C-alpha cells in the first residue's frame, strides 16, 4: 500500500530544511519503508511542503 508523509517547511530557516527532510527520510527507511517518489509544492522555499510517497 502506498502512503504519503508530509514535511511542512513553512517558516523553516533555509539552513535547517535539508536536516528536517533528511530526518523524515531516515525515519521512513529505518521503519523499512520504501520511498517511491516525492514532490515539493509551494510558492517559495520557506512557504512549501515536501510530499514523500512511500510503500509499506
């Protein structure tokens, strides 16, 4: 089954964005999830979200 994890980057300082995204990705991989795809949606880097699709 495919599921979505959302990483909200609204208001996150640019220097911390990579760390926040990598933490979520690492948590998914540690749980044995397989990342299938991801999308960044928003008007600007500090006003966006990353949608990560993964399989259980």
